[in-house]
C-alpha cells in the first residue's frame, strides 16, 4: 500500500463528486517529511527504487529509498556541523543533480529552510535573494557558471557564511561529497516540535510584474501534493515518473519529490543542459516512463518530431502545467500517443487548485474543476460569485480554515500578503470563467486582460489562435491605449525561420484570428520581433511590452 493512504481519511474515490466531498488530509502533529515519509519507506521497503538519475553525457545512477535516507542523514550531520540550525536559510542551486534530493531532505531533518534557486541567476539576482532571505549557506553544482556569479556577489551578501560545491572542486568552496563521506549516517529527530508557522520552503516568484516575492510554505506542505501525484499525475506505486523541471523552480517539488514518493513512485531525473525533443523522447522510451508531465511548450516541440520512431507504450498518463494549453497541442499529442493531456491550475502560493481529475472528461483548453483541497470560486469585483459564463477572478476562500498546501504568506512582506489575502479570501489575480458543467476556462492575469470598447479580452485565447498559424513560433498579446476604444489588441510575434515580416503577413494573421475567435478580438496592431522579454523562469513579461509601448506613446 502506498504511504499516502495513511494520511487520508478516505483513500479511494469513485467519482469526482465523491472526491470533492470526501477528500480530507490528516496532518499528524510535528509532521516532518524526511522522518515520517522517507524514513518510513526506507524502513519498510529499503530496496525500493526512489530516484533514477541520468545525465545527458550518459552517466547515470539509481538510488533506493534506503540510500537516499542514509545520505540525507549524513548531509544533515554535515550541515549541522557547519552551523546550520532550525530556521536558517540555505540556497540550493543544483540544477538537476541528484544531490538536490539528498540536501533538501537533510535540511528538512534539521528544521532549516530550503531556498531553491535557478543557476540562471545573475550577480544582481543573487545579491537580491541572499539579502532578502538572509541566506546563510549556498550549495551549488560545479557545472556551469553559477559558482563564479555567486563569488562575484559575495562581497555584497553579508549573511552568507559557507559555500559548498558538488561534483567538483573550486578554490574557496567546501567539497560537499568529500565532507559528506566523513559524517555519521544517523541524525536523531529534533526534540523541539514544529509549529504551524515554521517555514520549510522559501520560493521566489517569477517576477512577471515586479521584484520577485518570497513565498513561504510550512512543514505540512508536502501532504498537499498527495492530490498532485495521486489524482492528477496518477503516479503508480512502483512506477517511474518524469516531470520536466529544473530544481530551481517550484514545479520540481510538485512533480519530482513529495507527492511522487507518497504515491510510491520513483522519480526520473533527466539532467540536460539544452532541451532537445528527440533526446527527451528517447529517455521516455529507454527508461519506460509510466507517468509524464511537462509544460505545453515541451509537448509543442515533441509533436514536431517523428514520434512513431519511439516506443512510448509504457506511458499510462500524461499531464501538463506551467502555462495554458493550446487545444491543437492536446489534439496532436493524443493523435500520436493515444494519451489525453490533463491540465491543472495552481500557483507557487498553492498546490493543485483547479484540475482535470481521473473521473472527469477532458475538455481541451479547460483547466478542469475545483480541487477538494481548496474552497475555490470565481468572483466579481465585489467578491460575489460569478454565474456561468461571466469572467471573474479565481479566489480561494479561507474564512473557515487554512488548507493544507497553502502558503504562509510572503516572507518579510506583510503589506504584500494583505494585498492578496484579506477578509478570508485569497485572490490569485488570475481571471477565468466557468461553464454550466463546472469546468474552469483560463482568461489571463488580471493585469494582462484588455478592455476594449466595453469588451474584456483575455490574451490566452488570441495567443492560442495565432499559435495555430504556421508562421508563428511565439507571441504575446497586450493592450495599447486607444482614444476611441480605450485599448486595442496588439500582438508581438516571433516568426518561424523562412517567414518574412511583411504587411501581407500581418493581414493574413489578422484574418486568421478573426476566423478562430470573435472578430472584435483580432490584433489591430502586429509587431514582429526577434525575441520576447521573459523572466528567468521563461515566462513572458507582458508588463515590459506594455511599458515599452507606453514609453513610445509619450515620446
């Protein structure tokens, strides 16, 4: 029996309605994932596979639960000997290296705070994060340029006391593996009980509309991902799950750690530098992946390959998240593999909030229905529930309880927390509408919605229409000021190789959108560019596009 069942009041469900009304998580007092999940599995099934790691250069290594548990005990002793205590912040910049799983479990044992970050951070980014979060230690991989960027930042990061490096050596850095081998393999469970407001994880948001915020999650948070792995990914006890994500992003703890181990599934880690679709397809085939999750962009590039060359018969369930799913990608993947893509909506601040669960018909383009974990609604500007068909904001009602998996607030930012979470309601600032069957359909971020001649136009629908045209690689839809309509729709487009940015092509694209959406939504302005401005997590910064247009208007 997979361990997750021990934490649910009812372990199995026969319908979405049963799931919605009867899914409840039992959170033990003083819950600590490293001791209460990892060590339990390691004791009961020591030889069960926990992690399969393969590097793009051919290196690979498999770990059992017993091995991960032992190494994380050693790492906890190492961190403690180097001065890490409960509540201390440790930044992990380990890309896709297997040490991430050892280190995060070690910090969990101590009661320290893990701050995952991407290797793409610049010196300025590192200084901001280290000082904002009061980072005490940095652990990184020798691969890539991050170690140098970190060294450049250190003179401006007074709280950082120790630097540890993995899979290599570097002057001024402590050798993680050499020190780890000297440590005892038992780290006793701390006697001090954990409190609800003790932070376990601290993630920086993407910063699409300003400086990144620090999202704090407590030690109960991992149980919130039972739903993620069991009822969305549909991970298999004894199976192998692959989520495409670097460990610096929140998606990794969604898809490469907590819920998967609770479900009894091993985690597949494909350690690559640059995404090559055919290489990922080969990994799916060679390692007989059972369950697979990737952003729509990954699927979009894989379906351009000759998928018939790969034996993907091991796949049982496929999911997607990270950005809205264009229906044409869904249809093509289903045609090529026979598998539907199940989508969800969630945030760094939450777990799965709206999802396409096992008992539901998949509606391509829809995020699904509300999760039983959260009291989800769509509301108008007065926080009143919207009827079917009306666009409003997705919110989580918390007046009766704070759900498992919900964030504690923005660290050191009480004002920012109150701006989105007040009067018993958490405001996601994402807009959607629901149909008469209860399915939610994404419209866009509140700041991104365009108000033109009394209409509210979400960027996603127009972007999806443009993406169906062969000439378009990538696009962002924004609103620009207009004296008559208030705003008009603008498309900023990156073209595929071989297409020229002509007036004739602009007209063709406009007519294309008119055929696929309501005509008033078509982009009256089209600008061709070489690339779109993005955050380091790869999300398009529409706010930057709007600022550029505003500056042009003022000149």
